[in-house]
C-alpha cells in the first residue's frame, strides 16, 4: 500500500464487473483500504481467482455475488437486498462492460440494444437503487467507468463508444440532482489498459508500439493505474469533485 485513505475503512462499496480486468483490480485496492466490498459478475471462475488473490494478501475479504447485470430486475433486487441487510451504500462503482469489436455493417437492432444494456443501462438503474440509501447516509460517491474511445473516435466498436460517451452525459446530467444530497458522481475514462483480456485479444506488439508512440508517457497502462483514481474519487480527499470526467490514458488523447 503506497497510500492509505483512512476515511475509506469500513465503508460499504458495490461494484459491477469485479471478477477480472480493471474491476478485479478495483476490488483488490478497495479491500486493501479496508472497504466492505460487494462485487457482481457472471464469471464465477474469475471471481474465485480474485477472492483467492485477495485472501493471500490478507486484505479485507469481499463478497462475490453472481449476477448478469443485463437482468436489471434481478440486479436491482440484489443491490437493495445488500442495503436492507447491511446498510447504506457509501460507494457505487459502475464498471461492467463489453468492448467486443464490431463494424457498422454488423450491427443489428438486437445487437445494438444488447450493447446499450451491458455498457450503459445497468449504470442508471444501479444509481437509482442506491440513491435513497446515500441520501439517508448524507452522502456518497458514484464512479462511472467510461473510456477514451468516444473522445478519440476509435474505430471498430461504434456501439461501445456511443455507450461510453453516454456515460459521460449521464454523469453530468445527474450531478446537480444528486449534489443537493452531498452525493458526488464522476466518470473515469481509461486509455489503453493491458488487462488479460485486452492482451489476449487485441493488444499485440504492433498496437502496443503505436499506442506508446502516441502517449505522452511512454509506459503501458495497467489496471492499477485506474484503481488508484477510483480510490481518490471514492475518498473524501476528492470532496470537491463532482460532474467531472477524469481521463487516465497516459496522455493518449
């Protein structure tokens, strides 16, 4: 632990897509700070790996809940059940998404709707689910994971980029409504992050060289780089920050 956020200890956090990639790193960093973490994912195998890694480091053990966040009714019910059993949510991190590559010609109406559901829809309904508990708790921090893809105009995933742009709009549009209750809402836009999935599917040697050439900082971003920003926004250290989009891309955009 390089930085300790004393105010985060024993706070209660909910995160979607916490079994692997950036989400898994966020779960680990929160647990290291002593946060009571509940993470949702559909991948039980990856979730068990995350739990095993965190246990081996003697961090606070998180709770894994298997759920497909596209099932909004079930997802909302599970969040509300946590609140009913454990108490108000202090931190909500909307992270689950899928950046499957696609081109314009491949998009069908069904595919478009599915992309919006996995990359955007559950964000809003999770916020809706925790709002009352945060009001009761006299505040909270909501963090929405976006992407620089929409800022850069990245090719090969127009539906994904559209959803990620909408996350920025959602964040800004809710800031004033939530702010009067001392609830902060911000988004984070990561650049090219070398998760296991990215490295396996797309982040080959040629692409790495191209990205590093265009970045100001000549280093490959890792999930930890994003998690550190999450901790800052979750903590009261960032008490004056809301309605903002924090870009973590090593100067790519």
